[in-house]
């Protein structure tokens, strides 16, 4: 599973999670850090990424448009980058099941 990390997440997560989520990237690495949600959505859809965000915007868009792309909504509140990395690491089995689920558009982790 390739993750596309939203602007509200640290770029450090890409290297912190590279062993478990190879091919993942951050929107800033793609020069999408100032792009609209619609542009990020289209890029993720075309490039087979799962969007990971702490904002509800992509979660809401997944209801309207379905998938692809799939969306992981992190509901962790104010936390460290390490806390986010630990969450994504500990939920690898859930994310793997989510990736192949033909009916799931979003996954909420908290």
C-alpha cells in the first residue's frame, strides 16, 4: 500500500514508515502542498495512492465520490509524529485488509 501523506502530517513519516509502506510520499515532495483537495484526490486516484490525513475533508469526499482513492482518516488529536507512525505501524493488518476491501472507501484510525 502506497500512502500519500497530507500536508497536515510531517514529511518525516515517509522515511519513518518506508519499511512498511514502500513507495509512500508526502504531498510536498510532489509539489502538491498548496494544491486543492480536488487536485490531490485526482493525483492519488491516478497514481494508486491511499490518502492519509488528519482533516475530515478527504473523509467527506470519499462519501461523495467513493473510491479510488481510499482514505485513511487519522483521528488522533494533538499528537507527535512518532505517535502517528506508531498508529500506522500497529494498524498494518487493518490497512492491508482495507486495501483489498472492494466496498470500503475510508478507514478511521484513532
